[in-house]
C-alpha cells in the first residue's frame, strides 16, 4: 500500500498566486499610513489656524481699545472749559494701519455732571470723518463721568 503524502499548504499564498501575493497588503498598509499622516497634518493645521485667529483677535482688541482711549482723551480736551463742547464726535484713521476709529458722545446733566461715552472700533475708519463698524471688527467702549 502506497501512501500518498499530501503536503498541506498552510501559507496564505499558493504558488500559482505567488506573483500577486501581498499586493493587497501593501495597498492596505499604504492607505493606513496615509490616513494617519493626513490626520496628524489636519490636527497641526487646525491648531495653527486657531493660533493665527487668536493673534489677530489680540491685535484687533488692542487697536479698538487704543482708539477708544484716544477718543476719551480728545473728549476730555474738548471739555476742559465747563461751558465747552457738548455732543457727538468722530475720530478716524487711528491705529497702526489707519483703519481704526472711534465715536464719542459728551453729555451734561442739570447738576453739571459730565458723562463721556466713547466706542473704539478696530476697523471701519479708513476714510477721514467716517467711523462705521466693519464686518469683522472689534468694539471697545470706555466711559468717564465727573
């Protein structure tokens, strides 16, 4: 009795497919690595974008605050004399880039109490004598009473 010994092939790739074996794994590995690298790149880009926005917001806040501070100093200058200026005023072309502006209002009540309210904007004042809040501007308000 002749026994045939059958060789059991436990390999993942039979000999007739040896040339094509492993190609699917290489593609799967490449797609997985590409996906991981893309996720890391998008995460870093998201953090960088938030940092840029934060820096821009800080600059706009400073421009708006210093425009309001300039306006309140101007109002105090206008109102040096007790019988001096009462009303609204506009200061434009402020800030480092000349786009900031401020509006103010000086009022007096019956007891001669003076109230000054100014609003500074980070953009909207590029034209002389015009102060309109821009679409993406920051506003800061200061008040003084004496």
